[in-house]
C-alpha cells in the first residue's frame, strides 16, 4: 500500500487554514468586545470543537506582541490591554479607584501572599488592628473577596484576591507576584518591617483548602451582603 503523498498533507493544511483564521477572528472579536478578561471556557464554547483554544490564543498573543495593544493572559482568561511602554500616553480616568492608604496596601499585600487568610491572621502579621473600612475599600475596588469560612472556633471568614486584582496589576497568575527584594526596590516596604514579616510562595490553587467551608446564603446574610431570605430591602 502506497504512502500518502505530500500533496495530500498540503491539501489538508490548506483546508484547515481558513477555519483557523475564522476561529482567530471570532476569538479576537469576543475578547475585544468584553470589558473583563474572557475565560478559555467561554471561548471554547463558541469556537469549533477541534480548536485548541490555548494554542490559538498564544498565537494571537504573539501576533499582538509588538502592537500598541497587547493580548494578555490573566489566569485562564484573556484580555486586550494597552502596551506597557505606551501607558504614559493614556489619560487616566478621573473615576479611577482612589489611591490606597499605606494600611490598605499592607493588607492587600498580606492577603495576596498569605491567602486564604483571616482578619485575625492579617492583624497578627501587621501587629496592629485592621479596620473594617480598610477591607471594605479593597473589596469595593474588586481586588479582594470572601473565600470561605475557616473550620476553627468562631468560623472566621477567609479572604483572597480576585481575577480583577491580577488584571489591574498586570499579573498573569499569582506566581508572578514580586519577591521581598523587588518590593523593597519599589518602595513598597520602606521603613520598619515587622520581624515576622515574610513573603511565602503564594497559593496557586483557587479552590477551598481543607480547613475552609464554602460561603453560604446564611453566611452572606450574616455578613450583611444580602437581605435576609424572605425579607425586603429598604
């Protein structure tokens, strides 16, 4: 039996190219039209089944690497963002999240590196009490979220960062967080540093840990995030 000729392979590749080009155009349009990073699962549901979404998006990322707009990865999602070296020409929106206080920056850093972490654990690391207002500011910015409840007496709430946190600070994933020396160099750890302050390797797993329970409807009501079930909001 004769082996397939090179012409047959060339014909197959030529037939596949238009489909891949169309898939690229669809993916490009979906990401461009979204204000938030678009997950690969969302893209996969709208592209032909035989398309390797990750490979397709990596190709698009390479295509946009030298453009004024770059395609960037945020965890398992993709977004278009202004090229880093051109950010100075973009006028910042006057409604941008206000500058964080030193306390808020410290709390955000602790949550990012130590998550899942409770308020008591944050205070233990900082050595001072943390006001509810500081956490509220971070949650309103969309950078911090409730993860779950720790399986310890009192069932304290645990905190973690969000995809918006990664997106805002230009991080693809938590492992891209800077180390201690980089933080010092950026002036984010100026002055006296607590003796017990350390930079652990951030958790890469967004799933609940073994000592966490999921947040329930009742928990949200208790935390004041939802009106009691069956009640009315004013």
